[in-house]
C-alpha cells in the first residue's frame, strides 16, 4: 500500500509517517517508481506506536516495542527491552500519583481551613486574608 492509504488506515497523517520513517521507527521501502510502499506489518507497527502514545509513552519509548515486532515476536511487549520500558513507565506513573496525592491533600486542607474561616466571618467584621497571599475584598 502507499503512504496515503497507510495513513488513512492508521488514523494519522502522511507527515507523521514520514517523521516516523526519519526516526527509524517505520521502514523506508520504495517501489521501482520511487513511491513508498507499506504492508500489513507496517500497519501493525503503527498501531503499536499509536497505542503506546495514547497511554502517554514518548515516541522514543516505543522503539523497543517496534523492534520486538520487527524481530518477529507476535506482540511488541514480550521482549526484555519492552518489559523494561513498562517497568520504568510504571515507576514514573507511581511517582506522579504520589505527587498528585500530596497536592490533593494540601488543597483539601486549604479548603477545609477556608471553609472554617468563612463560617466564622461576622458581617461587618474584618476582611478575610488569603494565606496564599494578598487581601481580597
């Protein structure tokens, strides 16, 4: 198949396919007339790349999965290098989740403090002071 058909079937653009080719993720085969040619295995590579990117993987992180498929494995995530990327990504996600939980706890505490302060306000009393900085009328 030609580049336009592959792009349409993969749900991407020809520009993206050329970029993947330049990065060495997609093979650069040419027909006698100079046109790029692709087959079902290339569509499979693209599907793997796009799925991983949808999950938040950087383009370079998809390389071991692509290489695993090119090596003839039925799945791109069964090779040791792919498994290592999964492990790194999970550690990264666990770290981000921990950071978000800390931020959430801080925001929750600020909300609780602010609600108590708002409940204690007396009409005509002093203006509230925001602990995050500044007075707000």
